[in-house]
């Protein structure tokens, strides 16, 4: 499989590439040709990482190519991890990155359209991830829309971890969490369908154990602003957790998710109009991977508390879409 990682010389790249090459992306039986795309200033860092990759002597790593050429990077690509873009610094919101980073994703979408393998899967990590994915997708009219996704798995994992800490149980005891909307502070981490297996062994609905005040004042802001918390405490945006979430996203996409009640995950996928999210927006939903495709979980009842929050985050996505359209970053089709 040909796997392309953009921004390979950056901090997520460094946290991602070794785990990816060890088999955590596509499993222990799939050899990988790695393509590392960087801008010229980033090539030396990517070359350094490639030297270390060689020194790990990973049996699955068939080849490593480092390039600043889009055509070479995406020719025959099966999995494209679009990480490369500027991270947010302290005091910035994702919206500040719209214009700066949006320009990166049109040419990458066009190169994917021109050269990718017919089964290509694209995950956009670089922020603002949902809207960057929308830009890339608009430049790839020949690639099925459902191949373009953006990462909200980190938010999902954060929500699971926060609930597990609250109930003092393992993360494996939590099911049925969903992230809706944008990968931004407006996202809505939804626990209304979530369950927890308590230490007693009993499985309960989270909504029966917490009140709306705790959700609104503590849980939701904690999850939605975790990126800012990491930047403030660490002095740089999340890297290892982001890399882990990218591996989780692609691994589940390629290998399917369990079919049991509540055993979905979250990903930003192209909306088919479900749950009132305008068709075509790349918005986070509860999703399952079935036969290699993300499927939005159908039929969930949306509480009034949730509806307003989903709508607010989706409204932000609409505003981002309109802003990048006004900047001429969306291809007209
Ligand atoms: P970084 O600055 O350490 O690395 C970014 C790398 O991208 C740099 O090496 C840079 O040279 C390269 N780059 C810039 N423009 C490029 C282009 N046009 N083509 C190829 N490479 C390019 O940043 P990082 O910490 O690795 O973060 C990368 C992105 O991921 C940021 O936008 C960050 O906000 C985002 N992020 C998203 C999530 C998420 O959950 N979706 C989580 C964490 C970080
Ligand atoms: C995160 O969620 O950690 C990243 O998207 C970084 C950020 O800017 O919040």
C-alpha cells in the first residue's frame, strides 16, 4: 500500500511515522511504501525522520520517498494523511488558520484527483480540518466524495477518556459517545446515547448518572477546549495523541468497527443530509466502518439539549465554507 504523509517533518509526523511503519495503521501483514511530502524548508527534518525510520529496520516498510512534489507524493496513493499545515499558537482560534492553511489543500486535492489509486482514503488532520477536507474534496471531482474525511477521532478519544476518569473506570467501559460538527471549540461531544460499565459490573446510561449542568459547565468545555489546554500546558499543539487518533481512524476505516449497540466511533465525513446537517458539508457524526466505508449511524434520537449544540457547530461549518468560497478556495463544479 502506498501511504502518503504530508507535513512529515513536523511534530505529528514524528509521532506518527514510527507507529505507522510498525503496522499500527494497516495491520501487521501489509507492507507500506511511504511517501513523505514536505515544503522545501521542511525537507531536512523529513530526511532526518527517514534516517531514523531506516534505523528501526521495520519489516513492513518497503520504501521511503521524500519529496516536495505533489505529483510524486500522490501518484498511486492508497492512504493519504494530510497533516502538513500550520498549527494554532496560543491565543489563536482555528478560524485564524482558514486562509493560511486553506491554500494548501486545493492543490493537494487536485493531485489526489490526478494520481491516486481508485481505493484512495484521505484523512485531513491539518486545521481547520473539516474545511480543509472540503477544499481538497472540491478539487477532486473524480474521487468518490466519501473518500474525503477529517479527523475528530481525537475529540472522540478525549471524550471517552474524560468520562472514564469521571466514573473511575477503564476507557473500555465507555461506549456510545459521539462527536458532532466541527473539530473546533464549537464541537458537540454527545453522551446522550453513551453507556458506562460501572465497577459493580452494571451497564448504565451516562445520561442517568450526570446532570445537564455538569455536561454544559464541565464535560463539554473540557473536551471541546482540550486542544487549547494542551497548547497552554505543553507550549505546542497536541502531537502524540493526534497521531494516535489518526492511526485509529484509518485502522478502523480499513478494518471495520464492531456491530454491537453503541459501538460506533466519530469521524468527520461528507454529510448526506442526515440529522439536518446540510448535504456536502464535512461534519463529524457517529459512524461505523462497514465493508471499508464509513456509515453515519442512523436513527439516533436527538435531545433538545443536543439539537441546539449540533446546530451551532454546523452553523460554524457553514460559515467556514462560505468564507473559503469567498476566498476562491473551493473549486466550482
Ligand atoms: P508542525 O508545525 O510541527 O508541522 C507541520 C509540518 O507541515 C511542517 O514540517 C511544515 O513544513 C509542513 N507543511 C507546511 N505546509 C505544507 C505543505 N503545503 N505541504 C506539506 N507539508 C507542509 O505542526 P503539527 O503539530 O505537526 O500539526 C500539523 C497540523 O495538524 C496543524 O494544522 C495542527 O493544528 C493540526 N492538528 C490537528 C488535530 C486534529 O485533531 N484534527 C490535532 C492536532 C493537530
Ligand atoms: C487539537 O485539538 O489538539 C488540535 O486541533 C490543535 C488545536 O489547535 O487545538
